[in-house]
């Protein structure tokens, strides 16, 4: 798993990109984040989630 946080300086929008090996890994990450106590949560809830598949080149 790898994670990146990016900021679009023109729009002010922040983006978080999480790279996982497969959909099952992604589901485990989502479940772990959802189980955090409220006082340990940082940031805002995502307003858009998109799943992409990487192709080797």
C-alpha cells in the first residue's frame, strides 16, 4: 500500500490517492478507516471515491 496527498493550488481542492494491490486490500483499508474512533479521524469524509485499475507499461 502507498498513499499520496496532493493539493490543486488553482482550485484549492485536496486529493488523496491510495494505491493497493487488489480490491480486497482496498476494502480492508476502507473498513479500517471506518472503524477509527471519532477523536482519531483527521480531515473530511471523501465526497468522491473512484476505483481505477493500473496497467503495466
